[in-house]
């Protein structure tokens, strides 16, 4: 589905005949695009929102950043909407005798109950802005509690938003097999819980070997194809060896779903950011928004060729990872 000046066009693809059918609805609402930026604490969400907003402005998009993290009190970007205007984490912690995690859960619950406030703040932006939602880093908000999911669901339905979840994971976790498996489980759980178009990103790829060399090439960690190779390296750590059977079962769960893979990002590299923007635009449908409308044009873009693996992974590895063959 995408919006035009005359209304909304619904695209239906018949998988049996391979033919697109386009239906037009008069009087529809304009489709608004954006990103839901999530990830564990320290994964670079706020830096990402700052860098991504600057990049999108450079390529001609009007961007509005919405800060929904009440614990983020030092913003490097100018936000169009700030949750602190509704509820302050420090006040919640004092008034209800809660810790940081409990306070954030309370703030998300309060935001859900006052969703009308957020809708009223967003409506003036819907005409011509691309939206970036900066969410808190507490991971339990996205696979244990439903508050954040409910907020996103209500916004997408009431305001006709087309959002992609951009899940950031610190790339250096790849240097520790146990932490990498944990990142896989977190990514899978978040994907299943949010039910949005979803892109997992290894952020800070320029620092990927800052905590040690990787056991495999980068494509092993991005493609997530055969996790059994991790078992030997896990067994080298006595703490991991103790949970060998549990780890094996968790890896099999990830492989059975076959949903998780990663792309890479160096937020300071415009080529890296541009490649990620292409993926996001395709996942949430932004690339279709400017097309006037034939099924042929849609099919050309939808079936467009993917980048060769060299440009997707190998070039990144050459740029950011040391080659053992060059070391005496």
C-alpha cells in the first residue's frame, strides 16, 4: 500500500499468476515513513539518530527525531518531540521509589496511557517529515513488556505510519562467542515481539576487533548460517562449557527460525550509512512512495538485484579487520 495525492493505492500480488493488481482508494491518508531505533544500552542508538538525521537531511529529506528515552538527558540532536515534556524518569524514581529499569517501564506505561499527547505532537510533522524514534535501551521493554509495542502499534494504525525497526547490536560482541549467541537470541526475540519490518545492525563496525580478533570471517557473523562451528570456541571457556547443552539448543532455535541476519554500520562513513538507508527504504516501502504507478515499475524495484557479497561483507572486512597474512 502507498499514498498518492488522490488517495491510497493497494497493491495485491497473486503468487499463482505472478501478476500485480493495483486498487485505488479515494480519500486515504498520506503514508508516513520512519525508523524505530532500538538496541541494548551502549549500542549507539542516540549517536545513530544524530548521524542518520544528518545524512537524511543531506540527501534532501525533512527529518524529525522523536526522543522516547526519558533516561537520555544529553541529546546531541535537536528533537522535535521529547518524552521529558510528558514524564521525567528522575521524578518517577523519586515519587515511586523505583530503580532505573522499573522507572523506564513505568514511563513507557505512562506514555501508552497518554498516547493522545504523542499523537498531537506528531500530527504537525506528518505532512512532510521522515520520523526517527529514539527508544530506551532497556531490552526487556521489547521482548518482555508490551508497553513499547502497544505504543508503536497505536501510532502505526492511527497515524498511518510505515516503520522499520532498526535493532543495533555492538559489533565487538562478535569477538566473544557467548555474547554473540546472546545477541542472536535478543535479536530473534525482539523481531518476533515487535512484528515490524526489521533490520539487525552490527553497529560500531570500525571497532569490531577492539576486544580481540574474530574466530571466523565477518560473513559468518552477518549471515548466521551454521552456528555449530561456534561450539569449539565456546568450549574453550570453562564458564561456557558448563552450559554446552543449553547453548547448543539456543543455537538450534535461532537456526530453526532462520530469521536473524545482520548488516554492518560505521555511522561516520557515509557509504556505510547510505547502504543501510537503501535496506531500510526497501523494507518499509519508502522506495515505492514516489512512483506514480504501474505494476511494471513496482516489480522492477521489488525484484531489483542485490549487492554482490563482496560489497556487502568482504569490502567491510577488508576495511575494518586485520589480515593475518600481513602480520609477520
